[in-house]
């Protein structure tokens, strides 16, 4: 089969370069630009990586125009309807849906890695009472590398697997400890008889002085949200994990880097920002005024939970979450939730507005997720932490894929330099 190529001519030097075009299994092909530098001595310029594929991956596929999201080929809608977060975690990590035996072994391994070293738990006491939980979670995850030395050999597949199970099992325990620290309540130990999300709810809400029953509606809603947040190909935090991991750093450090990247309001911090925005808007009457601020480029205000780098159509996850909002709120007896009503009107008005239509700005996964989180009692500062728990699975899958690839190289972008040209040092007395 003849390989497709893209021919480029450099008119300045009259030199030609032939760039191989590589097809994917679905989606756009990519042009291999390596010969550009080798043969013509130029780099490409793509701020924000809007047109650059940084790696080859078999994990997740997104068609942003059609609103399609596939995990290992399976549509997220089918997984949301039929699967569980633990099964989706197995799928993302291993590439195939598990057999009964495989899922039983995987689930058991995750359930038996949930406790964290007591010294690590004591770290929380060092944080100020009002520390943001993302600050605590990223710091404690980074500190795991000081405790679990048996998983530091990144080229040993068994150590990588133990790391994967360990971080996926322990991140809910770390997240819940951050929450308890903020409340000033005692830390609650994990219960290995509970499923992943029920155990998380137990660690977040149980107290030693009275029995706590996990609400199955809340656990189910959380499980679904986690499925939808589990992976999203080369987003900012996953790319951060890959870049940090490409240096050969230990995996806990790479995941901590991802948590930090997720924190920003343009990424995972958006779910927290959406609720703050809805409260600031307050009532339906204030929507037009808010939208005109969001459209005004000098205001720095954005309609949070709207827009996406890849989706130029409905984010399929947003559709599922909006439907789930209705269900969860009515099953929890809170169907008259004023913030949800406001969000629905805001979405409706924005979707009819020329500004948002022209720019193909639609609700993203986070427009409604915060409303569900608050309905099940998760405090706002913990929303992004919830996202981090779910996305840890995706980060680990990508890190594993990268490390196992013999072609892995350190990630090292180039630049166009526009600073001063060479100049000589001037003694301090002769400077202007
Ligand atoms: N509100 C108002 N205007 C917007 C918004 C928004 N939410 N999003 C994009 N725009 C405008 C931009 O100002 C720009 O307008 P212009 O062409 O007149 O200059 C145009 O739409 C294109 O936007 P970009 O910023 O170039 O889009 P980009 O792909 O770089 O950013 C992003 C995507 C960061 C998600 C952006 O849409 C945004 O800030 N949204 C709000 C924050 C948010 O919800 N983030 C969560 C994303 S999903 C996730 O990470 C889980």
C-alpha cells in the first residue's frame, strides 16, 4: 500500500519536503511534521495545541463535531446506561471489557488497597483549616512517592499495575480526608464491603457518633458522573500527566501534576465556577445582563460550563448529565431546585444567542455536574476533587500506555523566539 504524503515547497530556498500522512482507525489523519525541522530547519507553531497530535493513543476517541465520545470504542452513552465506574476503569486500563473473573479480581484488588499509610493521613493536620481540598489532595498524592517505594520502577509492568490499583483505590480516601480536615471532623476509614462510590460517600459523611446509611441514589448518581468524567483523551490535565511522566518521574508525581492542571477554572475547576456563577446571576431576570458581560471581551467574564476546545456541538456527557439532574433531583425530593431551573433557562437563552451560535458554544460536562454534586451534599470546594477522583483512571491509563510504548521520548515543545538578539553584559553603573 502506498503511503499518503503531503508535499511542501519552501519557496525561499526552493526545497521540497515530503511529510508522511498517518491515518487513525477513525477520525482525522495526522501529518508527521518531523521532516520539516530535519530537512527545512523550521518548526511548526500551534499555541494551545489546537491542531497538534502529541501522541498515538488507543484509549479514547472524540468527534467534536458529531458529539461522539468512545472509551476503547464503546459509546459513553452505552457505558453510562449499562456499566459501572469500576468496570469502566478496567476497560480504560486494559482495553477490553472484563470477564466475570477479571472484574471480580480487579474489584477485590481495588477494595483491598483503600487504606493510606497513617503517616500520610497525619499530613492533613499540617494544612490550614481553610485550605482548598485540591491543594491538599495534590500535595498528598505527590507525597505518596515518599511511602510506596515498591512501585517506583516504571519499567516493571507489575509495579505499574500495583501503582495503578493503589492510586485508584486510595484517591477517594485522600479526597475524603481533605474534606474531613476542612470540617474539623475525624477521618473516616474506608469500608471494603462497599462499592467504590458508596465507600467514598461513607468516608465523606459518616461520623463516629451515629450510624450512617449510604443513600443508593446518591451512590448511583456519583457512579454515573464518574463514568462520564473518567477519560477525555489528550485534555490539559492528561497531557500534563503525559508530559511529566515522559521525563521518567515517578507516577505519583505525574498524577499530582495532573491534579494541579485540572484545578484551573478553564478545565476541571469549571464545575465549581458554574455554581458560583449561577448564584451570582441569582434570578432569571439577570440572565441577559450576565450574558452581555460574558460576550464582552473586556470583562473577563465567561459563561462557565459552556464551550469546549474539541466539542463544537453538544458535549454528549452534558446531555446525559442534564437528564440525570432531573432524575436525581426528583428522587432526592428536590425537584424544585432553583439553581437547576436557572441553569435550564440560562442554557436555553444562550443557545438562542447569536454570539454562542456563531462560535459553536454548547454546554459542556460541567454545566450541570455541580448541581448534581450539591444535590447529593458534596460541598462546592470538593467538586473538582470529585472530578480528579474519576479522571485518575484516565490519567493512569494514559501514563501506562505511554510508558509501555518503546517509542516514548521526553516531551519537549519548541518555540519561536521573539526576545532580544545577542547583546553584551553592561556594568550596573552604565545602565540607563
Ligand atoms: N463564554 C463566553 N465566550 C466564550 C466562552 C464562554 N464560556 N468560551 C469560548 N468563548 C469565546 C471566546 O472568547 C472566543 O471568542 P472570539 O472568537 O470572539 O475571540 C471563542 O468563543 C472561541 O473560544 P476559545 O477561548 O478560543 O476556545 P478554547 O478552545 O481556547 O477554550 C474553553 C475552550 C477553555 C473550554 C472555553 O470555552 C471556556 O473558557 N469555557 C468556560 C470554562 C469551562 O466551562 N471549562 C470547562 C471545559 S470542559 C472540561 O475541562 C471538563
